[in-house]
């Protein structure tokens, strides 16, 4: 009887150790997803901080391009107000396309193209976009690892019991996957 009780106690202890190890791994993966999202957020804030300066620089040379300038300004405001990750991904993709149209204006305005301020803003935004692409890839990798962990048996038993669920990927909508069309006057 005591041998059976000892074996049962060892089995219960092993099960508890396994559950704790799985829980700790899930916490680490969830924190990695949150950290990756924070990295994206930092880059988005950098982009949002540069947009008003870019709009001002373009206004000085191409003030009658009102539609493009208003679109960039409106999308920036939407991005700052958006909370959900899928919605933010869509707004940010639209903002990225609008900024691309804003950069295309330099071909129609030689003075704008020659402006050192505009050139520096363009370099800064290109750098932010590169960092954003890296941060998005890292985030999506962290989400993949997290989702694999919460969906894999038997780990999903611990995940469900402790409230861990799948995370959403940062992805563009169908409209944002289309190539950007730039039409200059």
C-alpha cells in the first residue's frame, strides 16, 4: 500500500513539475509577444513623430497637393487613435502607402527634391520603415511560437486551464497588398 502511495505521489509530483514548466514557458512566450509588439509600437511612434515634419516640408514646396497631405494627416490621426492590432495593421499599411505618394511628389517638384530638410526626413522615414519591417517579422515569429505552444497537445491543457489563448498576427489586409499607384500632375 505504501509503495502504491509513493508511486502515486511521484506521478503527481512529476505532473505538477511538468505543468509548472509548461506554464512558465507560456508566460515567457506571451511576454515575448508583448515585447515584440512594444518594439512595433516604438517604431510606429517614431513614424508618427516624423509625419508632421514631412507634411510641413512638402507644404512649403507643393502646397496645392492638398489631397495627399490631408490623407497622410488623417491616416496619422487614425493610427494614433486605433487600439486593436488588426485594425492598426490596416491603418498603418494605408499610412505607409500615403507616405509613399508623398515621397513621389519630389519628382514633380525639383525644389522639394533639392531640400536638405526633406531629404533628411525621407532618410529618417526609410530607416523607420526598415526597423518596422524587422519588428513586424520578429513579432509574427513570436506570435507563431506562442500559438504553437498554446495549441500543441498536451501543453494546450495547461494553456486552457490558465487562460492562455492564441495571439493575432500583424498582417496587411487585402487592400494594402495591392501595389501603390502614384499619379502625378
